[in-house]
C-alpha cells in the first residue's frame, strides 16, 4: 500500500470519526489541517462514490446486508483500501439509510 493510499484511508476514518464517534461526522477542518485540502477532496469523492452505489432494496436486504454489499463493492473498486477505511465507509452508508 502506498503512502498516498494509507493517508487516504486514515483521512476517511478521521473525517468520519469512525471508532471515536457514535455517528458519522464530517470534520473538514481537521482533514485540511492534517492532510490538506486535496486529500479532503479525495475523501469526499470516495464517500460520494459509495453513496451512489445502487442497492436493490426490493430483495428485502437488511441494513447490515446493504452495508456489507457497499463495503464489498468499494473493496472491489479500491482493492488497496484497508479494512478500517472500508468499515468506516460501510458504517456511514448504513447510518445514512437509517
């Protein structure tokens, strides 16, 4: 994993507050302070990509199953992302659909 991907993964987790917050947050200032505006833009693109994944809810998916589907799809699209970043993305996705 490159340093750029490591930083992006860390920025995703930090931006969302995964593992620290009870619900996803969007800490833009913290990401800009630590990583810079360019990386914030990449975080927002990744999260937008995840949010745009089509889930067929007519298959009676549970929220957890939909989150796992999104996690797997993001892992397919971004195979270098670490588990923590993928978990954070799925967490945000399921929170947004509650």
